[in-house]
């Protein structure tokens, strides 16, 4: 009878059991925040590049798609992602930079159902009058 009471009061190994129960939850949180951070970083990088490109287009520094793509390649340095760039050189300058969601994040499994298959940024600006 004394051994049964000692067994019920023995807490040896309780930390191991708590760790194995909580570890998947903390691992999930870590992966989630890393993915969210990478998506935010990619979106921020794409926004800055699109804003800079459309500004240069509106002042006639860029007049061809090749110039835009070469500049975007230097601005979008994060990883070896397959960015797609669409440009409109009309009266209202427009740049669309997009990347598949699977390439925007490291794991790409959490946000794809919520945000869709593509992460895209659109930047527009009217052509500035040249003096």
C-alpha cells in the first residue's frame, strides 16, 4: 500500500511529459511567426521596389521593360524567387510585382488558404510633366 501512495506522489518525469505535450504547440507557433515574418518582409520589399520603379518611370528614367526588370532584380534581392513584373507606360504609370505565395514564405502552408496563391503589389503614379 505504501508503494502505491509513493507512486501517486512521485513527480519524477513530469517535466518530460509536459514538454512532450507542449512542444508541438510551441513549434507550430515558431513556424507560424517565421512564415508571417517572411511574407511581411517579402511584401515590404516588393512595395518599396514597385514604388521606386513607378517613380522612376513617371520621370522618364525608365522607358523600357528591360530597364525595369534589371532594376527590380537589384532591388528584390531576397532569395531566388520568381517575381513577375507587369508594367504599363501609359498616362498613369503602373507597376505590378507578384510572387507565388509558396515562394514568399519558408513553409508556405499557413497563409496560402487565407491570402491566396499569389502575393502581389500594385503601384500607380501619374506621369510628371517635364519642364
